[in-house]
């Protein structure tokens, strides 16, 4: 993989925690409790806006040796604008970024991938979303999004646990040489371990952990369920 810090994805359990609001136990205590059990941290726009980029940068700096940090900045704009976002993300300290593949290749994902490689940021392409309404518009473009990713030589994908056929289709097309991270686990209804069974490398878990008063026990229980399923 192009980003040297992608190694964090192979060292610990296949969980990425999604943070969109302040954890009940506080962010520092939360990330301290989970660092032995979670590989990555996906930070969303709501949390970035509420805390400010200086605070997010501080958090990443403190826990940089413990996690792979992904900025879920919902990049869905022309390549020029997306590249500006990538430059800011690099300054904040993010290791990876999520962008929408639906922006297309020319002037879109093509430029984003070039910029991401230049900055040594791992680019994840969102090819389908996890909520029911996604089937109305964005998920209808799934095959076209896959073609865009093929042209851009994308190595990271976001595909929904709630609609596992998209996970299996990405895996079938791109093989073992890509990383698939999957949202929709827990609060959105997909069972723990279901995305891993379908072919995802990592499950993205948010509210189940963020809203827990004992995140360490909660994540330990999730990992136990993985073992019972035989997915780790």
C-alpha cells in the first residue's frame, strides 16, 4: 500500500471506530481504552466542525502511534476542490481520506488519486452507502463507480454492511489486493461480523462504542462475537 502507516490495519482486530460526536467517556479516555482493540479511527465532519481542526490535529498527534486515522470528509466535488481538502487533511494529520467515486474519473477521482499519492494519504472510495435511500440514487451508479475506481487504481473501498452484495462484488472484481471497510454495523442494523464474513477487511462501528459507558468491555464483547463466528 502507498501509505506506510496502513500497517496499522494488520496489527489489531478488524474494527474501525467512527466518531461523529463526543464519546460519553470523553475522547481521550475513549481512545485510550480502545487502543489495544481497534485498528483505525474514522472522524466525521460533525465532530471536526464541533471540535475544530486544531483540536482534531491534537487528538491525532496524541494517539498517532495507536491508530490509523481516516478523515470522513465526504469529498464529492471537482478534483481541484477535492485536492484542496486533501491538503488540509494532510496538515491535520489524517492518514486516509474518504471520497465519493460518483464524481467520476476525468477531473474527479483521477486528480484526487494523484494528489493523495503525492501527499501519501490513503484514498478510500465510497462506492455504495448503507441507508435505505441510497438504493434510490447513489447505489444505482455502483457499476459505474467501480469502473471509475478501476481507472484510478483505487486500493481502498467503502461498501455497506447493510447491503452485503456490494461488499462481495467489490471483492470479486478487485480481489485480495484492496482494503474494504464497511459501515452499517450495529446501530444501522447489520450484525457484528456480517461484513467480515462477506469479504470486508474491517467493520466500522460508531454509536455502539461512542455511546458506551464502558467502551473497553463493549469492544471486547464484539471481538468475542467475532471469535465465535470464526471471522478472526
